[in-house]
């Protein structure tokens, strides 16, 4: 048997842990044609959850067509259109021989060519035959609706890292999507992302186009007991409960980091895995990330380094108290300006009144670096 823990790809199938309540809720909403807003901190497993729902409860191809669009690298509206077309074409259950011809039946503003993706699977690469974004979205939505009606299926479309559309200034993508979403039948959307404040702004403000267009689901860390049972089984019941609690706390419940730590714990020969072994593997993981963390740190301005120190040292709370500002040797305005820049660069985020470093490995590295400097 190979290592049961994965951290560089989606954790689905036997590698997936927990989330039963979330799976049931997402499935019911999708089956009823409702839209879903799914948000969580980065590396908490929201993308794996979507893939798991697709693989399990929505797997019936006669009832559902599931589409997954990763918007993380979207720069402009044409990137959005291309990714949307490609993911939809790849999801349609056509044989390779018939795909290009059949795609022409549903989409008139794009031409497809067959290619090979990174996993070696066939993918259909779009060449846009129009330059007007709204015209392209209308064509794509009309084609999806026509397919859903003809095949009598519900189409579920996940737009992952949806907050990226807020970075596109040339077009109001959210307004255009709403316009055509309202007329679609048998199509539901899962809007997911890691920036709660941006997603909240897109969906929860009355003056925004997508206001009240989706039911919100916030993912927290996987239940500790459920996660421990899953992890300990994979580790042949060698991990002590106290050690897992320690790992969970160190990782801040970050699913990816916990899976990565357990990947390394799996290869240790110790009959019992304790906090000592957890420290060993976490130190190794942070050390392996030293190069990339140093690059990130070197690019920060002096006020931004101070802001990162503040978030780490004070657990993201009460950063602007006069006593903490005095300890940092900075002013409220300087710290606030630096934090805004770090949030823009996705190094820091904010949940209610608490700031946090978005990558737990980077935060652990930063803590070590701060201890070495003191």
C-alpha cells in the first residue's frame, strides 16, 4: 500500500476526509437548482470538497453534468471566457470523435481544437470568434441551457477562486453573469473562494449585482475527532491523540498542511508518533519552504515586514493598540497602509477583527525567523 496522504493534488476518494454535513447540504442545494457561495481560508479543502461532491453524490451522468472552472489566474474578462468555455466543453460527455462537431451545435462564438492537458487527458481549447465579452457569455450560457434542456440534466458549474473577478476592472463580470443567470433553467452555480471580505462584498451588499443570488456556506477546519480518526488509520494507529491535537493547532486546522505532515509521519519508523515527531516533520516542511519564504520576505518593504511581525507576534489581534504600536516602533497609519498592501498581495487576510497570514507555512517560517532575530 502506498502513502495514503496527498497534499499536492485534490484530496478526493479515499484521500478525502469528513465534511459529511457540507456534502449533503451542497448536494441538496445543487439538486434543487440553487446557487451556493462556498468560502474558506486557503488550503482548507474547499476545492477538494467540490471535486468530492462531483465524484460522489452528483456523479450520475444521466442526471447531472458537473463543470469545474479554476479562476485563480484570471487577469481579464477574456481569460474568464476562455476558461469557462474550455471547462464546459471538457465536461460534456462526448467521445473524442464527435466532440468538435457537437460543440458547434451549442456554441457559435468560439471554435475548439483538441489538445492534451497536464494530466494527459483530452481537452478542448477555445479560440474566441468574438471580442465582445457579453456576447460570449450569452453564447456560452445559451449553449449550456440548451444542452441541459435537451439532455434533461441539471448542470452544476463551480467557479473556484471567484473573488478574482473583482480584479477585472474593464468589465463588470458579476453584472453580466447575473443578467444571464436569471434566465437559465436547470443550471446551478457554486461560487467558491478564499477571500471572505471580497466574496461578501460581491454577494451580501444590496447595491451589488449578485446580491441574494447564492446561499452561503463557510467551511471551518475539519472536525478534530473525524480528522484524527482518518489520520490515525492511515498511520496504522501510531499517532497519539495529544500529538494530533498539537498538529491541528500548529497547522491552524489547515487541511493541506496536516496532510503534508502526515505524509512525512507515515515514513517514520517510530512505534508511537508523539509531539516530538510532529515537531520534526513540521520543522522539515518549514525548512523545505525556506527558499520561497525568503524570496517573499525579501520583496517586502520595511513597514510590510513590521506588519507581518505584528500579525504573527500578536496573533492578528489588537494590532493598533498603543502598547503594541510602541513595541513595534510604528504608527497606526503606517501599519494600516502596510496591512492593506499585504492583503492586496494575498499574503495577509482579515476575518472580522483578526488578521492572519494566509499561508500557515509562511507564518510558521516567520515565527522562526522572528525568534532568530530576537
